[in-house]
DNA sequence: TTGCTGACTTGGC
DNA sequence: AGCCAAGCCAGCA
């Protein structure tokens, strides 16, 4: 059964540590560019303390967390990402240009990015 | 069965 | 710069 959430989890599991992925990118990777909302819905069903699933590596298109006020500490997701090396600016957004990840990078490689150009 | 909601995104004003 | 409306779709009342 390749239920939707299974594929979502599988993809999220593939996100390397220290990298993030937007809901839209996850949806697009699954072949459904407009399913970003559903991704979020599935994530909402995922326990915030699930250590098996790096749900915190999934963020919104603005490079920020959308779980504010939804997790035990409002900024839990942000903290987890910071713990992995992702740096957030004062606005609570990270540079997708630097930390954004997509499946193709894992398949082929070479996705070295410059740390200098934030935004 | 219908109808609304939602951890979203994008475009227009 | 921020706010509003439309679009897609699974899950739930």
C-alpha cells in the first residue's frame, strides 16, 4: 500500500540532516504540486515527539516554521533545525537557497552550495 | 451524502 | 510591505 502519508514519510526520511524542504517541494516531489496543504495535514497527524520522522525538516515556502503555537514549545521546530546546524535570521526564516534540499541532490550529487549567499 | 477545515502556495491589489 | 482570494485534496463532522 503506498498510501500518501507513507510516501511523504519516506521522502521526509530522505532529507539529509541540516537540510530543509518546503511543503510545496515535498508535494511536487510526490507529483502533486498543489498538495502542499495535504502534506501539512499529514504532518499535523505526526506526533511532534516522533523521533523516527524528521518532520521538523519540512517548512513553509517562506523558509519559516508554520507550527508556531502548535507544538509544545512554539518554536520547537526552529530549535530542532538550529540543533542540526540550520541558521535562522531575526525574522525566524532560514535561507532556502542554502538549506533547501531536493531529492535530485541525493540521487546525484554535487549539491555543494556556498554559505556566503544568504537570500 | 454534502460541506468545511487545514502545519500551503501563488498571484493580485 | 501586508492582506485577500482562488486552487487542490484528504479527512472529518
